[in-house]
């Protein structure tokens, strides 16, 4: 039983969100028409090889849409998109939006386990890749995935986009309230969950994010994070920048050596990074070799950015810092320009919308006293009501009245700003990259010499957390850490999920609880590590 592809907002909420002007009934093709008409000859996007105006980008996307249609991709088809930060990313996803096919946003770090799963689970019609990137052969990955996914009809490399057949007129785009694409959840379960987003809800978050961040036609945004990630896509990200008529500068890697020359050349005004990248930029000696004076705002999010680090941003990089606490499921919080410094440095921001409903609950499900920590639950005009085809999980992840249980522990300040204090979900946040212990444990258990495995977080000054796997061997021939790592890599697990540390142990400690739950076990092991 897979369950619904999309859980709609109840009619009374939908009506409210329309009446408030959040949902404007504009679908992605109409939004593309609007920005193209408004900003036609301005520079929309550039990367190492391309510089396209809004009009050029739109023409390319339309041609690609017709070509994909001629290949037999039809509205509603799912298409897994796995591209690095290149201009063609926008060409491809705008083509899919025009066609009404649904991009499934994979990350460049994903390998055959993840991609194969996305293709099978969504019954994808096509998979779009860059042939090679950062020394990795995506063509070979695609061949492997294809062998396992009979429904996958096409593998398309961006070098082939110009060779698509010239198709006829496009079908009508989907309604604004229908699913437009699938985002990936950070994941706390055995397999990552997919997040259905509509034009109505997403474009609302994009428009208001652009306004909150003060974007305009003078904005030059460096895409430092993987562009498919919700932060880089819409907080305010590439879509926010295009909405405001600014320029998107694709950055192939977030290292200072790559990013700083681009900031100088393209007069970058704003970028979004995860905390370890912010720390690396602040510590880099390359700061003095490049003119970074155009940079106005460094957005930091994806994982907690320590107050001590936030305080140092201006001195180190000569720009303001903005904290962003968001999630692909919806809710995004920003610190604002007008917030007191104390709040900008010491909180993770407040929600985009006055209609983002926030609950902070104790373990019994009661509201905590103001300022006390508790689990954050939320619902609102751009927060989903259910994952894609995940009925059973939805019953746990959402309350009956439609609140999403974020699994984050926060304190809510009198001003409405949230301070992230920790989490109750089974997830490791490795410098913004999310790792689900259960997923990694399952892969370790597939090794013939592994009897049991538990994956936990280890505190780390640079990444915030790293991963550690405790492994009990099944016989005399205990596998080594190196062998287990090689095993996981060969299985095709994304590199960031491969444990940073592996401890082979004889047994697990007793959890002190009658029935051993994985969660208790992980907690006890974590305590062992940090003692
Ligand atoms: C962003 O989205 P996801 O879906 O990769 O991860 C969401 C989770 C949150 O539930 C929270 O646990 C953590 O990432 N997180 C933060 C944080 N920002 C995200 N934890 C502490 N402090 C922060 N500033 O990570 C994401 C999506 C849109 C914008 C920004 C980040």
C-alpha cells in the first residue's frame, strides 16, 4: 500500500490562503511567462560555459520541453533530475514545468542506491544527468540504474539537449494547485521520503522570500549549495532571484578557491551556505586575494550556525549574516534586516508568513511555556500535508489536524523567532547533509559478516556532527572499517552517508529499557561516545 501522491490542504485552508493572496492560481508556465516578459534581455543565469538572458533561457526551455514531449514524456510523468550547478539545470526544470512533467530533485552526491530508488518508487519515465562532473561518471551510473528500472524509458545527458527532436505545440500546463515537482526530505527513515510541492504553495514562499531578503534586479546570487536543494532553490534561491529579475551565478563547488573568484567577477551580492562552508570562507586566506566587497549578505542554514561564528561574519567577510532555518517540507524562517543584532546572531529566524502556525510541544503533546524548548510542529500555506505515496509514514509525521512534526527541538522567543536547540528525530545533521541512521544501518546489515549495526552522531567542531557506526560481527571474521566502507561504496550509497567512523564491537550496551528500541540504543551509544 503506497498511499496518496498528494494530500491536499482542506478546502477551508485553501480558501483562506487564496483570500489572503498567498495562492495566486499561477502555474509555473505562467510564472515563466511573467518573468520572461518583465526581464527579457537581462542576464538570468551564467556558469563556466554559458551566459543566458531571461529570453534565451526561456527559448531553450521551450525547445527542450517540445523535444521531451516528442520523445514521449507527457504531463504528470516523473523525471529524475541529477545535475550539478550548471545553467542547464534551469533549462531542464523549466522545460519540465512547461511540459507539466514532474522533476524529482536528486543531488549530485547520490549514487545507484538513491537514484535507483527514486526511479523505481516514482516510476520515472526519464533520468537527466550531466555526463561527467567532479571526476564522476554519471553515464556509468545511469547504465547501472537503467538495468534495474524497466519503467525508465530515457536517460538524457545535458550534452544531448540540443539534439532532441523538434516537437509540436505543448499541452496545457498543470493547474497551480496540482503537484509540480518532488523535493527530497532530509530523511529519518529507511528510505528518503518525497515531498510534493505545488506552484501555488511554492511560488508563495518564493515571492515572500525574495521580498524578505530584499532582492531586486541588482541582485547577483551565487549558487554555492547544490542547486536542487530547497535552500538554494527557493530560500530565496534561484527562483527568488529570477522572480526579482536578478542574476543567478552557478558555482560548481563551494570552496573559497572556486567561490571567491566568482564573487569578484560577477559582483555577487548574496549567497546561501551551510555552516561548515561559512566557517571555511571565514578562515580562508584567499579572502585577501579577491575583491569580496560586493557581497552584502551571507545566508547560513541547513544546520545550526553557532552564535560565536555568526558574530564574526561581518569582520571576516565584510557582509551581513542572515540565519535561515528551513525544511524541504515547507516552513522557512529568516532573521530579518531590521532584527536586533542579538537576534540575528542568536536565533534561527522567524517564519515567512503570519499564517505559518507554530506549536512547541513537550513529549506529552502539550504546549510548553513560552521560551521553553519543545518539539516544533507547523502548518501553513506552503507546508505540505503529506509525503508522496507514504500513507503509513504520514500518519506518524503529521497530526490529525495537519501539523507537520518537524522533529526539531526549538525555543520560541517573545518576538516569534525560533532558536534551534536539538532534535527528537532519527537523523544526523552532518554539516547540513542529512543522514538517516536506519538507512545506513540497513545497508550495513546487508554485509554477510555483520550481525547488527547502529549508527549515531558524534559531535564535531567543523561539521557539527559526524557519523559513527557501531558494528557487531556475525562470526570470527570481523570485517574491518575499511572493508565496510568499501562495501557501502560498492553498493552505491551516497558518499556523505558512509560512516566517518566505524567501531567494531562485541556487543551493544544494555539500554536499561525492557525492550531494546533502536532509538534508545542509539542514545546510549551516543552517550558512550561523548563521555
Ligand atoms: C534545509 O532543508 P532540509 O529539508 O535539508 O533539512 C531540514 C532540517 C530541519 O528540520 C532542521 O533539522 C535542519 O534541517 N535545519 C537546521 C537549520 N536549517 C535546517 N537546524 C538548525 N539551524 C538551521 N538554521 O536544511 C533547508 C531548507 C530551506 C532553507 C534552509 C535550509
